C-alpha cells in the first residue's frame, strides 16, 4: 500500500501528523543560494503546496515543471501569505521525470492551446477546477433525485429511434463499410448485427417513460450523441444528459421540479466548491458569485410563448429579425427576455406544436403543446421539458403529422393502450449547466475529451 497524505488535508489543517509523505506533480520550481522550492499539486485541491529543499542535502536537477515527485518531510508554518503550511523536505524521490519538451512549461497558456492537448490540460489550475466541480455537480444530481424519491435507471445507448426527430443520430453498424451488400439499390440490413438500422441514442426519454409508468419517478444520467454539424461554443457530438420522467406530473409539476433541481444543484456547489468558485470569479466570470445568488434566491419567471412573442413584437426595432409566431426563439430573443426584460431565469411555455416533437401533450387550443424551455441569462436555453401525450388517438395523429414510423414506435404506443397515465419529464445538458456554474464559455472546456465535427484527439 502506498502511504501518502493529500495536499488538501495539509492545507486545510486536517492532517494531525507533523511528518508526512506526499506525492505530486511540480507546478513550478525555483532555486536560491541555499534552498530550492517546488510548488506541487496532487489534484485534491486547486491550491499548491510549497516544498522547501536544503541544497546541501539534495540533488535538485530533477525538480522540473511537470515531474512527479515523492517527498517526505515535516509540516511547518509557511511564512508566505498565500498558504498556511509548507513542507521542509527530508527525502526526495523523482517518481516520474520530465523532459525539456514538456509542453506546459510556462505559467500561463491560452484556453485554445490547452484545448489541443486534453490529455494534459487537467494539470492546470483551470481544468483541475472544472473537473472537480464536474464531480461535485454529478453528486448533487444523484443526491437531489434520491432525496426526492426517484430511481436511477440505465437507458440503452443503442436504439432504433430518434426521439428528437431531427435526423442527427450516429448510425451503428457491424458491417464493413467498404463491402456493404446492396439489395435493389438499398443496404441489406438483414446482414447487420441487429438486422435493422440502429443508432447511438440522442435522448433516453422514450426508454425512461415505460419505467416511470411502472415505478413512478425515475431518472437517467448518461451519455447522448448528436451528429449536429453546428460548430458553436454550445455544441458537441458527445455529451451527458439528465432526463427524469415522472408519472402523475403535469406541466406545472414539471416546472416546479426543474426550479427545485436548479436551486439545489447551485446551492450544493456553492457550499462544496468555494475555492473553485472564487478561482473562476477571479479569472473567468467576475459576476459568478452573483450568478449563484440569482439562481438560489430569485423566483424564476414564467411566460407563455405567445405572450413572449407579443412582448418581443413590441420591441421589434431592437432585433435583427422581426419576431414571428411559429418560429423558434432565437438567441437575441432569449437574451432580451432573460438579461434585459426579466433579469432572471425564464420559463417559456406552450410552444406551437409545429416546432415541437410528437410526444408533447397537445393543449386544448389545438395549436400549442404543454411544454417549457428554461432560459438562463447570458446563456439561453438550458432545460427543455414537457407533459407527455398520454392519449393514444392524439399521439397517433401527431406521430403521423410528424412522419413518425408507427412500427418503430409500436411499443411506445402500447403504453397508451395499457394503463396510460398523465406524466411529464425534462432534459438538461450536464455540460451546459456546468458551463454556467463555472463561467467557462465553451462546452469543449468542460468535457475531458470533447468530440465535435472533424475533431477528435
């Protein structure tokens, strides 16, 4: 067993031993006439621990940025203002030496440069903090649902359905693409692994609904895939989604749950990650702490899609494109609603059915569906949810209007034949929420190994 003490326990005063052994990677090293100094990190905290070496006792040629070292020594009070403790070294072992070609020699690197080497960027202050907060956000998600009586389920990653209907699914096949057999000009999928077309999932919702209609309240939290050609700071090909489904929930219940969920996760991170939040406030988003206060303390606003467009129309001179009922809410419209008019998160409800998926419940007006998007200031849409259509005849009509193959979704229609019940759910992109809670501006910077069109390490 490797005996060691974490840097976090030393800096936070939790370590009761005076003599300790620590492992870590050297962030910076410098040498004076009589002593040498190395600031090391082991990933347990954003802060580094200073180690002091007596030059008469140690060969310090291996103390280079990026090297992994093992140090045994005595914890002493640090004379510096930036940390409470440091170590006077008695023993030194270079566990993992580093060459002159180590690419993170400088103290500061651009985000773009670091994005080019995802295998190393977690060693920097920024990305170490991002991924520690990612861990705590994941825990908060599981805690919230567990405390509210939900069951965690695993949805399939390989599916035959495209829940969003956008045609952006990655196809899965075991056939050699250079020797595919054609039958009457078409691919003969009877020779494929599943004997039919299969895709990577774009959403776990459809598979979660049957579990909710048996277990009451369930949630999935796992990877999803979109072959979306968009190359923006919000888009990536592989990301994680939180998707709860709840029996006996209408749209109002769904909206209340979303707000409770957002407030819980923000409060959890604010308590668990003060060091990281202070770091991001200092270097990336000056108003980050105020952002947390807004999420935790404000009452989210609610407005219907129709009322929102009436409001936008009254301010149409401020937009590049005139608002038109039946179109999506563009980024400039989202910013106006959240940043300028309301100054807080906004639930927009009851969108036109024509721009929403077939499974959303049709409202009594025959034109809109019982759904909501939650818009965040500075970011835009962060959550999409709806009451699901539980009436078989209405669902079949909507599916036909949307060109849905009833054979592929026969099991989904069965749920409306046998013990149907009102139910609702929502989907939230994990990385988009993490972006907002860290102040990072690009989704590729909150994913350890991002995948996007034409780009893979």
